[in-house]
C-alpha cells in the first residue's frame, strides 16, 4: 500500500491548557490527510462524488497514545489505506516525533455511503485500487462497548453554526470535545488519554442539543453522545500527566 | 518595517457550512503568525516572558473583508508591526489570493502586560526594535461602540476545557464563535461579514458562562460578550452571500 506523509508543526491554537495537542485537532488533521492522499492519487472526494455520488464516512476509531504532540513540536504523520473488504476500508495513521518515536497511532474504519440514499455502498475495487490497499475477506470485529450506568455524569451541548461542516452535519472531531469536556477541568488538567475507542452511529444535525454522558471508573471512561437515540459511543483509558 | 510571509492552504476543518474560512480560524492564524515573526527575530514569547515577564495581548481588531478564503484555497498572509507608541503596538495582517488580490486586512492593536500584575506595561524600544517598527507619538483612537438596545437577541455559552489556552483563559478567537453563533443558522448561511470591529476588555476564565448579546439592524450587528461585566464589544457589517 502507498504511504502519504506530511510534516506538521503544532500551532498554539491546536493545543489545550496543558500545551498538548487537542483531541479534536488530532482527528481534524487525520481526515484532512486521508483527503490529501486521495486528492494526490486523482481520486479526490470531488471525483468520488461526481463519479459515484459516494462519500467516505468514518465509522470507528481505535487510538493508542504514547504521548500527545506538544505545542510547536514538529511531527510527521503517515497514513496508508491498509486493507478493505466488501463494506469496510481500514486506514492507519501514525504520528511520529522528530527523533522517530511513534507518538500515537489511529486505526480507522471507513465506509462509502451513497450521498442521495445515505446508505452504505459496496466498496468497488477501482475506487480503492490507487491506494494499493490489500483486499481481505475478513470483516474486522469492532470493539464491544460497555453499557453505561443508570446515573452517568452528564452535560448538554448545543450544536453551533461553526460545528457544522460542508456536509451539513456536525464535524466528526467535535464529538471528542463533548466527550472529554464533561469530565471537567480538574480531571482534564491532570490526566491524558492513552487509549481511545470510538464508534459513530448517527450523524448530528444543526439545531440539536446533544447530551454527553460518562461513567468514570478509575482511569477508564465510558461515553455516549445522545439526543434522540445514540449518536456515538466511546471508551477511553487515561493516565496521570 | 519587516514583513513576515506565510503560504497557507485552507484545510477542511477550518471552513464552515458555506465552505468559507471560519472567523475563529482567521484570528487563530493571525496570532500564530505574529508569534512566528517574533520567534524568527529572536524575540519569541518565551524570550519576552523570561526577559521582562511580559506577554503580548491583543486589545482591538479592525477587519475589512472583500472575500473570505475558501476551502482548499492557497492563500498568502503577510504581517508587519507597523508602528508603536508608549502603550500600543499596531500590527497589520493582509490575506492574499493566489492571483494577488487582497482578500482581507486585519489591523490589530496590541499591548504588553506584566504577567504577574496583569497591568499594561510601557513599550520599551528594544522590545520592538527588531520588527523595525515606526515609533509614533500619536495614540490611534479606537472605534466608538454603540450601546445595545434593552432587548437584544441573546444566548448563553459555557466555557469548555478546549476553549482555554496555555494562559489559562479563553482563547481570543473563541469570542467570534459566540458572537456570530447567536445570529442563527438562517442568517449565517446567507450572509458573510465585510467589516468587523472588536474590542477586548476583560479576559474570560474557565467555569464562566458568558452571554452573547446582539442587536441586528439591517446588515449591521452590534455585539457584547458579558458575564459579570463586559468582556468584549463588536460591530460587524454583513452582506448577502
């Protein structure tokens, strides 16, 4: 498979009170890079829309964090479309420090949806051929999420105009903002995530107020984003700073 | 005066539902660039803190927008420290399209504050000498803001962990999010700003709930961000998309 590489200097506004790169910023750049690779191979999101009326949608993330990138750090990000089957495409992203250490790894699962019907489409070989991705028959089983308690910590968030992207729904990265914010300043200023699993189930539209619910059990947090129904679930493992 | 220049490709996540660069993103990159110029001249924010225990704080913006940068557009941004007097430093930013057209201009006013006392400090010549900035005696008069009506449109916003920067207060760019969001989807999806004046009066700390208040009179909007007292005021002129 082909690897797409980008050097990136972490700007001030992508870092939090701790000087660490914000989670939403990490997932913003992840999707930006997969789009840049597609564009560089002549199979951009515009091409996909014009040719098939399809769009890429990320449905799951599995993230392992050794250390978060820091303000003004020069990092290198690599991405490659690892493999695919009839329904799913698996893409990895690896963030490296200047000395070559792997800072974090994002395993992602994408599907193709038909833009008109919003239904999942079969992955055609010629759409993924340029990435030199391996075709596999196996469907990789997603993480099983633990149900939340009856009394989770919860907080409501109103969707703002600037949360909406050109697809008319809330940008994927926003969920990380809602999911972490509910944990509060004392926790967030003393802990960093080391493992994140996240599953998107249903898009969030403008005008919605979502509730971010969390059970914090030791250093593990179990998350749900709900409004009418479940929009996303996540499990995170944290460590002290 | 010395000009610092940067090329920038507008990424997906810095654009809104209209495909235009978001206002908070414009002001994020503006401050990032002034920091980069300082760093390149050997008078970085860290140097300023270590040598003088001072920090740069922006107190006013005056922005003229011909057209907002668009998703994936390659823009060039120039900045220069135009002039200074005893208390204020005036810095301009100009955003150019690839064909050389000026897209927008940001005139900014900075002060130096003493980090311990939080009080405004005198501008020492040797702090600004490396920018080759002109010393002027005149204090440029700031914009006079119209008082709001007794019945403005208003909406409350809770400060989130990710709104806080390494200085422990809400990042400057966040105010634009609160100020525009209160105008609502119908207005924001059909209008773009052409002129913005903004004045920061008091920082916003974590845990605060601010109220964004606005009077919309034709294509002019008059804004206040308040909690206990006034944190910022703004006037914007809009045009139809």
